[in-house]
C-alpha cells in the first residue's frame, strides 16, 4: 500500500476488492459496469443497477430515471464516472448520501479527488498509467478503458482520516 502523507491513501487493486460489501448490504451500481457485477454478487444478492442506455438493460437493471426510488436504499453506491460528464453527479451524490460507502469509478477521476471527497465520495476507483507510450497508441487508435490492461494499474484512492 502506498500512502500520500498529506491527504490520501492509495491502494493498488480493484475497487470492488477494496470496499466492504457484506451479504446484508444493498448495492446500487449507477452504470451497467459488467465486470463488477459477478464480484458484487459473490458478496450480496441485493444489487440494483441503474442504466441510461436501454440496449444494455437486463436482470436487475433499471432505467436511470428510477434513481430517485432506488439510490436512497443503498448502503453501498458505486457511480460511474460518466456522471461527471453528463452532469448528474451532484444529484446522484445527494440521493446516495445515506450510503456507508459512495464510490466513483472513473479512469481519470484521480486528477481531481478533493471535490469528490468533499461531496461524500468515500473511494475513487481509477487507474495509474505505467506505460504512457502504450496508452498514447491505444487512445490514438480509438481504444478505450478495456484496452488499457498492461499499460495501467487499477488503484483506489481514499481520503486520509485524521
């Protein structure tokens, strides 16, 4: 575990492995982040997924309009970084405020963690680039996050508790 002495604790690894999820938890996943679902299901069967895109809905996947009813029930809320881009992050964080854990997962969220922590986010799942030349090549060829393996390491950033 690497520590940033002033404000953060940074741990290498997958977000789902770094946040506490028990069988009693109700997890709300904002964004159908498919790689997370099996890992969450190993810990609890109380999972709700909110997704804006109707083409990737399925079992336990609800339209994002249902966030008003579903997110306040969460004990663990995991929100896609797309909420930063589409302007819904403030509302989603407000709806999640009673959750024990509020995590944001976004490859680039590590560039501005302080405002997120000030608004209730307890963990940020993001990446640390370890091979910048490969990342430049992947991005220049139109590749996205799934193509970053090997060029990045997953990390989780938490605010340091004083």
